[in-house]
C-alpha cells in the first residue's frame, strides 16, 4: 500500500520507470518498518499497552523488574504503585485493589483492612503483588485480609433468572432471600 501511495507523488513518466518502481518498492518496505516502530514506541507511552517500556516504568517507580511475570501482572504492580502515592484511606485501597481485581470490590476498615472481592471466580491476578502493594503504603499496625464473597445456587434457588436478570452482583448480595 505504501508503494502505491508513494508512486502517486511521482510524475506519470517516472511511475512507468522500472528504476523508480524498484526504488519505491525498497523505500516502501523501509517506511513500513519505520511505521511499525513508531506505533510500538507510541504503545510504550501508556501503561496498559506498554511491553518493553514496562522496565522503564518499574525503574522510575523503584519496582524490581521481574521478567518472569506476565506483562499484565507487571502493569498491575506499576498501576498500583502509581495510585499508591498519597494519603492511605479507603478510596486509595479501593483504587489499588481495582487495578488488580476484575469485578466488584468492597473495602472495610475495622481493626484492619478487609478487602471483599464480590463475585467472579478468579477475580484477582497477582494476589501477592496486591498484598505487597498495600503493605508498602498502609500503616504497620493494620493487618490486611482478602475475603472472597460468592453466592451459591442454593441461596438463589427461590428466585428465577427473570427476577434477578436486571440486578448487579452487589444488589443480589444485599437482597434478602
């Protein structure tokens, strides 16, 4: 495609020249390689799409680089560290947990930090990374617990799918069956 675009800029008599066609073919290949490199570089500017740039983010944030972890796990650690700068409160813990969890998260402070993961099985990637991120920012006297919360089919048996279809997991959980 690049070749055709580049050829369109040439005068008509040069487009017919085999020499110019070969020059444009070679140049088009180089331009495509450059475009791929530029696109890859653009991806490194954003944590959610970075690959080889993750090590730069980790270095800047003082995170040891572990190449044995997946890109997704490393991104979660970076996002959590970035969010973890500031006052430690329920909102901050919520933000950090949500960078790891898929699904609803409820944070409760009572004699420690209780993180309730509501719903989806395997909602968390990198449980230990999450605990490490929270451990770094929380006051030392608070303990941290992760509590998985599920609803069993037995709890839902009196209801029909139609009656529950419009509710979120959180709404179902607080509903009195």
